[in-house]
C-alpha cells in the first residue's frame, strides 16, 4: 500500500523522539603541539676526535713534548738521530703493530730524554738502531714505566734499558750488541732474550720470572740484589750469575760455564733444575758454583754437568747445602771444602732405597 502523507509525519515525529532520549557527550578535544617548525637536524655521527682521540705519528724523527696518547700509522725508517724522543711525562705510545727501523749510525729507536714518569710504550718492533732499541735509562733516569709486547732486535747497544719502578713484560729481545734487557729496580716477566752480545737479562734490585733466556754470549741472567724464579736458561756463557739474590724454580741448561754462579754472599739458590752446564769442563765452574760465604743452596736437581755438580770455591765457609740431588757429573758430584753446613750424603745406587731419615740429606748418584 502506498504510504500517505500522514504516515510520513508520524515516522518523522517518532525518529525525533528517539534522538531526544540519547545522552550524547561532546567529543574529547586533544591538545595540539606547537605549530612552530623545529630547527635544523643535529649531526648524528661522531667527530674524528671522538673516533680516534689519540695523536697520530706518521713520520720520524718525532718528539713527544706534551702528555697524551700517541700512535704510529705506518712503518717508519730513520737514517740519523733518534726515532721517537719522549720529552714529557704521562705519555702512552702505541706502535700499533708497526716497525720503527733504524740503520747503522742512527741513535736510539725510542729515547726517554729526562726524568719523566708515567710512560707506557707497547705493541711493535724496534730494530736496527745504532744505539739502543728502547732507551729509558741513560738520560735522567725516568721512572714508573710500562714496556710491553715489544719485539726488539739487532740494535747497537741495549735492546731494552729501563730504570726504577719499571715493568717489562711479554717482550722479545734478540741479537742486540749489549744486553737484551737491562732493568734497575723493577719487574721483568714473560720475556724472551736470545743471542745477545752480553747478558740476556741484566737486573739490579728486580724480580725476573717466567722468562726464556737462551744462547746469550756471556750471561743468561746476571742478577744483583734480585729474585729470579721459574725461568728457562739455556745455552749461555753463564746460566744465572747472581749477587745477593734468590734464584728458584729455574731450568738452567747447556751453559758453557756454570749454570748458576753465585759470586757474593747472601744468596738463596732453591728449587732449580741445572742440566748439562759447564760444557767446557772448566775446573772452576759447575752446575752450581758458590764463590763466597753465607749462601743457601737447597732442593736443586743438578744433572750431567761438566766437572762438578755443586762446587764451593776454596777459602769460603758457612754455605748451607741441603736437600740437593746431583747425578752424573763428569768428575765429582759435590766439591765442597770444609767449613760448610752440609746435609748427610746419600749415595745408595744399588737398591734405590733411601735409608737415611735425615730430612736435610743430599743425594749423589
């Protein structure tokens, strides 16, 4: 049926009635930000100084005259003068794996030029200099140095030379004209010294530990007022040459002269393994040779040494010699004059049974 006009009116009124019953709330208004546009975008990348805050060294000779951190950017060769001169304290120099190369007639590879403190040099090779490789001793006695992970070779003087309060660690020093490492008042650890013209390691008032010292022309380790322990000392002129020292836990072998030579009183030689030293059969050398009074030689294992195993020079007295084992020396295992304090000697080579209950006994086979 076709809707009439009255029907349209009724429907419209009904719709208005429904709408009037609704509780419509106004829409919540949201706060708007500033309409002012932001400034230009700020840079997001780091500056070059932030990426590498150290000072580069790309040519030599070079002088460091201000505190800070420096690094090599390439291999460097210098024909005259010193390679890098450090004329300031509070300096770190990173060779960054590169080579600092000198030639005959040049100066020192790295020279600390006066009494400066707080210096670290690390991570590279120093070779071929007419003077020393790393010279931190002769010019005013710098102090408080750390020298680490350096390979130093074929220099005309010392390989590494340093002074009071220094740490030399994880370095290799080879074929230098004088000592491989010379240190006065410090710690030398984890180093290799080989084929140097004088001593492999020469120390005063120091501790040397965990080092390999081999085939040096005169002394393996030359020690004064020092402690030497847990080192391998092989094929040197002398093995360990000591003065007022403690030497313990070292393997000393194949020296042309004595494995351990004690040339002044007040030393302790304990717990070392001395094998096949004094290969020249010198009658004034031994596996362990004592050349003064008032030393202690204890708990060493001395095997196959030329002429004598443990020997005390004539005219000396009051050396304590206990708990040692000496086997297979060329002429005599023990050459000990009267006037020493010596543990009983056990020589039982038949049954191998130790029958002497004295805990201070020495052994000879």
